[in-house]
C-alpha cells in the first residue's frame, strides 16, 4: 500500500509505526504545501500555481529562513505524479490517506482528492476525527496532529480505514473548487471536514496578545505563540504576519532585519496597551 501524509513530523512518526506493524509497510508520499493559508484561486492552472509560489516567495523574503530560490522547493505536482505512477504500476495496490483533525491536513486532502477520482475504489481514508487515544502518561486525549499519537496507539487507528465513497468523490472536489473560488487568506477547521475562510489577519490577535510595550525577541515571541495558539499555523506564515504588522505600523521593531531574526526585537506601539480586538 501507499501512504499519503501532510507533515514531515508525521512521516517520522509513521515510520516508527511501520516498524511495529509490517502490514502497514509501503512507500510514504508527503504533500508539503500548507493549503490552509495563502491564495488558491485557479490553483489547478499553471497561472494559479505560479501566483501561489510568488506569494510564498514574498512571505519568505524577510523571514528567518531567507529568500526562496527562483524555482519551487515544495512541488506537490511532482508528489502527485509519484502517486499516480504508483497507482498505475501497482494495479492491486491501495492508497491510504491519513488525515488528522486540523485545517492543514484537511486542506491538503481537498487538494489531493480532487485529482484522484479515476482511482475510486483504491483510495482509502483514515480521518482521525474526534478519535480518542492514550498518551505516554496513560491519559485519554484527542490529537490534532498525527505526530502527537504514540506509535503503539497508531495501530488501532488503522481499523478505521475505509474507501473514499462515491459521494465523497463527487462532493469533495466541489468543495475544493469552492475554496479556490473563495480564495480566502486563511482557512480554519470548523468541524469534521468543514473549512471556513478567514482574512490574512486572522492570527494577528494571537500575535498581539503576547506583545507589550517592552521589547521582546521576535523568535521568542514566535516560539511562545506556536505553543499557546489554540489554532496552529506554520512559522513562515506567522513571521510574514509580523513583517506585515510592522509595515502597517501596528507593531514596532528595532529595524535589525539585516542582522537576522536572532537580533530582531518587537513590541506594541503606543505604550502599555493590550489587544482589545478579537478574532472574527
């Protein structure tokens, strides 16, 4: 069987799972782009794909990671080609898509499933929606990400595998088309597989909530932010939002961009004020 995952850290954990259960042996394909943020308009065309890459490129320019190269590093079109080739070469093989309860995985699922209808009957889904697991301390919890699940607990999850239904192959590609047409800045998971479009500024409230009139290292704020946020998103997007807030005069920096993020300090503008607005 072929396994499809949506996070690098999930693939590391899944390799541990495969060592425990040889019946899950098979290649792993990683869909890397985070379709929960950024433009999606006409993403099924070369022009739309180029527009999205240009947006990611602009996000990276002032981040701690530096500018992206001229050609895409993340290329899910190539990963899709790998999946389709495997399905062609293994006519009896099954393709298992592992989706956790978060907007990143669900967005990636919608992008993918819209392109796999030809293989109906061989595409299987493991959607860990509100499924309880036992953590390392023996406590019951509901994971939002696959990497949170202990490898031995993963083994019971495979019992939930089911074929993607005919109705899903009709409805879910339509949902993806709606998401492309809506072209929201951010997509959050409202429940089940329901994604809700939000503005690019959706996470700004979380950022400002950690800031005061005192200077703080930007990277420290980002670390705290990713720990405390109820709805998670990637660090590149959050760094881009910090840059946007600085350019809009919403926060102040010490202007040490050229020395890198290790020396970049940030604070709220306007004295000792806390955020009064809330996420919509």
